[in-house]
C-alpha cells in the first residue's frame, strides 16, 4: 500500500535575538527614496553630485593596468601610509610612523567601528556628544558598551565642558569627538582642545576623533586636529576619509592614525573584519597625494559653495545657524512651520521639492528643535534650483 501523498512545507527560519534591535531603515535612505519619488533636489545625503578630478581616476586606472590587482599588506600599501604620515606631519606637526601607526581602512565608518570594537569591552562607558553621526551608537552596542550622552547647547551647538567633565567616571573607556561636526557644521577651536586636555589628563580615557571633514574649515580658521596636541594624540585614534576629501565617497577608503600601542590593538580587529583595502585605489591615492593642492584648496572650494547657499537663504524665513566647517548647513524653520522635524522634512521634499534631513535623527531619544540639515556639496546649478524652490517659503 502506498504511503499517502503529503505536500512538503517550507521550514521556518530560526529566530534569534537581534544584535541591533533598535536599528531600522535610516532616515537618509528614507529621505533619498522620497526625493527620487517626488523628483526633489536631494540636499539630504552628504555626497557630491559632481565628478572628482580626472587625474585621480587616471592614477587608479594606471595602477590596475600595471597589474596592481592582488592583495596589499593588511595595514595598507607602504607608499600610501607614508603619504598619509607626511600629510599629517606637514599640517599638524606630529609625525606618525608609517609602519606602526597608520592603517588604511575601508572608509571612515569601518575605521570607527574597528576602533570601538578594539577598545570597548562589555559594560565600558563611551561618551558620545550629541547630535551625533548615526554609526556611533550601533558600533558601541555591538561592542557591548554603554553610551553616555553629552548634548551640545543650542542654538549655536557649543560644547558644555562642565557636563563633559562630569560624564567621565572610572568606567569610561572611550570619548568620541567629531570636528568639523556633522550635522551642525561647528568646529573645535584651540581653546576647546586645551580644555579637553585638562579634562582627560590623569585618566585612562581613550579618544576617538572623527575628522573626516578636516579639509572643510572656513573663514581662514585652521583645523584643530587632536594630532596637534601631544597629550591628546598619545591617547587618540584619528580618523579621516579620502572619499570626503577627494569627492569619491563611493570608493570607501579612509585611514586611522594612532600611537603604536593603540594601532596594534586596532589591527587585531581590522585584519578580521576587513583584512585590507583594494590595491589599485590605494596606489592611485598615494600617487595623487604627491600634489597637496587638491586638499589645501578644498576650504576655498567649499566655502564658495557655502557662501552661495547661505546668501540664497538669507532673505528667506529660514534662520541660518553657524556653518564653520563640513559641507552641511543647518537651518531653523520655526518661522515657517510648527511641524515636527521628520514631518517638516517630508513636507519640504514632497511639496517644495527639496530634500533635507531632520536634525532630530542625530539624537538617541526624541529631540525636537525645529532644525533641518541641508548638504551643499553640489553643483552650483543644483543649489540654484534648490534655492529657487525654497524661495517660495
């Protein structure tokens, strides 16, 4: 007798606790999709809409054609690490050893995650200055760390050093700073760095300094890297990004500079979560860096865009907030609408045709201040179209 026929069932996918239960689709993805759907000018996500220097593309293409297409060393190609060391020494007066203190990374976000994973143990406290770049908190959570929040003081987003000092405890492992600051466009000054030196002196607190916008500081001010300050440099990971500097965000190449002891721990994690970074782009970047003009000229290049965009908004009902660095401009829209920030950004995209990012997205808890962020790393024609639409307000 034949066995009865049964229809096979699809096995259920096993369930397990999420490592990042509070993480969903980012506001950047949501707003970019909405901008595409509505045909809006996308001043939300932070990337240029113009091409990079053809010479850097040629340098990478030449490296490929020359046969540089196999694995590079784990820490990065020696010529690129040397070029990075030379640049930092020339700009900030500290010489990092190219062999033992500089690591090439798959973009700055990977560098940030790796620095956190290599230093933060479960239960360690990590001080985060809010508003904050969205990768910091998930990275801390993956490491098992406990974020401790210090909020910049509105409306000018000044640093509350008294509260920063009070946040340090015996359990503090790491302090994250970001200058020039995304999303607010503020920068740390020399006196700020000196206050930070005073706060961490005599502690075991490490510093993770996100400096990806280092070449976008305006009005003649210098970028105050922690590398300039020996007491800070000896306890710091300094992160930067070639994508931001050379208008090639899609290449995902960055670097970390840190004292040898910190770099040794960083590379233990780096070698297993990325191992290394693609060879031809490393060699192309090393060759392109021999001419410092592209990054030395970057402040003037972006300040022209900033000034054009701010002038276009000056007669609107938006209130311009400080923009001392980065390629982001924050504006207070309270004279235009009382909508919450996410709803206002959606309305602005759908009805006015310009996409922005609500600054509330950069806080860990609900935070409404009536502020959105525009990106001005765009062609002048793109900015002009956006300004024409915003003039309706």
